[in-house]
């Protein structure tokens, strides 16, 4: 079944070029050029993934992301001309799964879209798994829900996958390259900044004490803190 993607970009040249490439890759594509239009098309067309520019007329990409995620959880890749950490964290905080900095290579964006859709498919395969109990941390992989000390934590899809990857081997150090391969589906990629930004967002939600940094290597779920 062909996946349907929503492309939201106010620059008509970029919008057309991106849409044409995605159609050539085998996707169905619907488009919008401003914030209100993006929310309306999302509700009408129910896309499987959204490629969303940050700077939009009407209201910006962050507001669009917040509104569509409140309506129905969906994978979102944000396009931004600003790569500062604060801007990235705002996007992650409203429900974005990934971000691509302009100018971007079309080939890379297509690869990220494909990887994100594969992660969503894998999530459906976990429906029969029992929740993972690690001290005061409870991870329901089927429902993609997380609790700490009985309080539910609201993670983005990428934050959840990142936590699940670390929780699979509590206490073990997972290198950034392995996280890129398992969470983002980019084997051999160098995405230190991507990983670090998502870890920072994850820590802000589950508690900084739960994720231990091993400088120059990667991250680990701190077993003692979990207990």
C-alpha cells in the first residue's frame, strides 16, 4: 500500500521539487503552503507522515505540529533554516521526530522519511509484547507509553524508541553510531548532534538522572537511578 505524505512548505519551488521527488519514490503526496492549510489538509487526508517547514504563514511549523499531534499522533520531519539547539528542542518538544537543516540534499531527506516509516511499522510488530518493568520505570512497547513512579510521561515517537533501545540493555553503554542505526535506521551515519539533541529532550521528560553520558562513546540507562 502506497504511503501518503503531507508536504508543508511555503516556497512554491521547494514544495514542487520535494513533492515531485517523493512521487517518483512511490509515495502519494498531498500539499499545503501555510499553517492553517496544513492543519486542514491533515484532517482531510490523514497522511502517514508530515514533512513540515518551520517558517510558515498563518502560524509556524511548531504550532502546526502541536495541533496535528493533538488530533492524531503522526511522524513529523521538520525543515528548518536554523540549526541552533534551542530551536531543535522546541521542535522536538511539540512532537517532531526529526529535523533537516536547509539547504538539504533530497536524497538524505528521502532516506530519513523511509527510515522513520520503517520505525512506525516495527512499532506495530510489538503489539504482543508485555510491558518492561525496570524499577520505577515501566515501558509499554505495544502501547508506546512510559511511566515513572506511576506518573505517565509523554514522549515523542523518537524519544520512545531511544528509551526502548537503552532499556533493552540496562546499564550497558550504547554508542551513538548504534543508536543512529537502531533508532533512526541510518547505519554508518554520523549524527552526533541529532542523538545528543534527542537525549536532551528525553532527559527533560524522564529525569536527567536516568540517562548516563559516557563521553566520547554514547549513553546508558542508569540502573541504580532506575531502582
